C-alpha cells in the first residue's frame, strides 16, 4: 500500500523543477518506507512506499521491465500475484524480486490494457510505455484504492491524493458547484466528481488510456446485481463460509504481521473468526471504546477476542487529547468536502495500530453493501408498501406523523419523510433510493442554500438512477432492493466509506484490506433475494447465520451499529467557539450562500445537546449538519474559493 503521483504529456512534458519533490513530501504519510522517481521527456513518476511484500530493494518503485521501456507506480495488493507470476515465468518472463508490483509490468507486456481483467485485489496504478508514448491509469473493481487526475493544457496530472495535483504551479482551482450542492445532502461528493471542476476521480472498475492520438476511458467491470429467487439460506451460508475463508486466507499473505480491526459488529467479527480458521493462528485485534454507552461495542469485541485467543487492544477515545485544530486538520486532509464523522474514530484506531508497530490490517468493510446490512435495506419493505398504498391512506399516516413529532424522538419525523419520499418514488424510484442515503432532502437543502446559490443545479437523485429499463416495477420489493444494492456499490461505497477508510488509514501509514469485498464474496452477495438480506428485526441474514456457527451467541444476535462517534459529547474543549468563529464570521466563505439563521440554530443545538432531546432533527442528524457546513467552509478557505 503506497502513494504515487505523476505527470504525462504524449508530445513533450514541460519542466516542473519543484513539483516532484513537493508531491513526494505531500504523500510521505502513504509510504514512509521509501521513495523513488523516474522522468523522461514525456513522463514523470513519484512514489512513496509502504513495504508489505518483498521488503528488499527489489520491491522499490517506480519499477521498470527488463529493458527500461515500461515503468509502473502502484498502490494496493494483487492477491493472485503468485499464480500470475508462475504463468508469466512459464512464458519466459524473468523476475528480479518477489513483489506483486513486478507482475504488473510483465502482465502489461503480455496483455496491454487488458491486464486488469486478470487481477484480483485492491489497486490503483499508472503504467508508462515509452515506446508507444502511452500512459495507462487503472483502478480496482469496487474503488478501494483512490486515483485522481486532471488535464492541464495537454498535460495529464494524476495522484493518489488530490493535494499532489493542486501542488502543481500552474493549477488554478475551480469549484464544482453541482458537486458541492450534492455534498450538502450526502455528506460526500459522488464520484467521478470532486469538489473541483478541473479534477476528477477515476471511476472504480475503469481504465484511462492516453496516447498521442487520443485518450479513452473504458469500464472493464460493471457490477451486475441479479438476485436468484431460488437461493435458500442454508446453501448460501455454506457458500459464503467457503468463500470468506478463501478470501481471508489470500488477504492474510504479507511479509509483515497482519492484524484485524474488530469493532464488535458481525462483519469484523466474522473476519477475525475466518482468520483463525483459515490460518490456524491468532492475530492481533483492535477496537475503539467510546464514552457514550449507546455507541460502545467494546463488550462484544472482547468476547470475540477471547473466543479466538487474539491479542486484543482497546483504544479509549474517552481519553483522547485532540485540540480543535487537530480535528479540523482531519477534515482538511480529504482535499475536498467530506463530512462522514466516523473518519475521526477511523483515524484514531489507525494511529493506534501504527503505534503498536503494525502496518497491515483486515477489516469488515463491504459486508453491508453486498449482504443487506444497512437500515435502508430493512426500510425498503416499508417504501415498497407505501408506494403501493392509496393516497387517502398516505394522507392519514402523514397527518398522524406530524401530530406525533413533538412527543416522539424519531417516529413522527421519520414517518413524514418516508411518506413524502414514497409519493415522489412512484414517478421516479431514484428519489426513494437517494432519500434512503441523504442527510438532507432536496427541500431541506433549499432551506439551507439560498436561491442564487442553487440556481441551475440539479437534484442529487440523478446519481441514483439505474441504467436501462427494468421490466419490474420499483414497488416490487426485490426490484427496489436490487436497485438499492447497485447504487450502494456505485455511489456511497467508493465515494464515502472506502474513501474514508483509505484516507484515514493511510494518514496513519497503515494498510487496510477488505475481505468482504473479495470478488467471489461479492458475487454471492449480489445474487441474494431480499428475503435473504434482511428480516423483520435484523439485516444480513446470511452473515448472521454464519455468525451463529462461528461466534459467541450474544455477538451473533446483536443488532447492527454503525462505526459512528458521539461527537456532541466528545468534541475537545473550545471546539464550539472554534465552530462559531469559522462559520459565523463576517469573512466566512459559506456565509453569502447559506441560511445564516439556520446555521446558528444548528450550532446552538449542537452546543447544548438539543439533538438528544428529540424534536425535528435527530442527535446524529444535528451534528452531521454542523460538520457538513464545517467541512465545506474549511475546504473553501483552504483553496481560496467562493461558491
């Protein structure tokens, strides 16, 4: 797991004498074990190395082929690299070392841009072919590893993190207002957009080939969600048991110790169990303890650790000593608007792992998307029912919800939102799919962003449209569930969850591997009918059934809890004053475009814990709103941009 950056021009690359050193320094956290560079008249590569496989100098990058005509820089792990190496050696290729990186160079010589079809793993890479004056950029199937690029007067610039692109002397940042407006509802910018109008993310499962004649984006992997109504629970559990064991076995191969992030939830617990069963040994595990018992899962994490004999470490966030500026710096690190507040515990557990001398971990990320773990999968049944209901019944339920809101914590608010979405979803199911993942609805965004600020901007639900006509109506539960799974993989997985994990783990210089996103494990998950995804009380029926075989009974029966943080009781001393100074100041970049009175109410509610007292905004919803505005303000200031 590493970081890289580069510049390419198929005709002639202009000199940039200081850029390579600057980019290398900006990406140093992604690879503290070494650095390297390569340049000629068409291409310049910069690489920072985090050494996990082939720790010797033969694993250094940029890595050439035998005659120095092809170079690669790469971030990730190719889990089938040993099998590919044997095939290539059988065809006469000679290898200098044992790294998976070297496989990419030789496989490119054999297959060109089609090499991606042979790879299993998590990766982003750039291959420069000097003979053809060709650059190939590629990213893994699900977007685990990041890659961003920009085109500047014929020059192509690319990097693992946006900060290495914006460091280019001639780069002039420009805001993508539409992307930022989407961010206001989602808490992240959906790929391939970024906050910048002139920087894009290479989409997951895509290659970009650049030659003197042209450039071409090609999608080499398209996730197909095709539920099999004939699947039964027992058979699905047996299949996932075998595939998860194989996945963890493959992803536990490294020349350094491999640990695991053990949150106490089903997915991470199954990964720890699979490690013990697949390798016959115990690993080191880590979890985060929160000072709010409603968020803390230390108990089940310790139970799983004892059950499988791991060396367990609990990181107590109640003792954290972060300053307001340190919290702000975590949000700035994303280089664009990003407000998933679970980034805070993700960074702290990653830092603790690194402080224990470990640089490679397994996690349970990805199980919710493939196996129906999110609450929105359970709510899909309600929406399918509501969309089939007559208007008079919806009107009665909506009136009841409004009446109940002042006396209930969540029910009235949720009922009103659900009915509103269901009505709109009859005409366009994308509205429902977007609403299931939004923090702010389109109506709420209109209240926050003034008319001039949102002029000409489209609603976010366009990202949740599904490609091609479907013969099945979205009011059918299995069809709605199918579309929801597809959109999870296409939108929120690469743009939110995987981005958060990569940026925070690599900031602490550790690699996080994701066995639940193994190609074979996902292939099973996307064939599950809705009845095997979620039941009346809990999601992930297949994984929970496996948990009953592998885990302590109390852990297997626990409801899902997101990896979130009670920020309203954990922000450092002085943080509320910092928020007000940033967001209410006369020179605030968001001030001309946002509803100042509404922002003030949110800040006051956050300061006084009003989100815990019920009302129109939930506890999590309140601090999510505050940090969404904060993230946008920080980014606009950092880039000296205005809306």
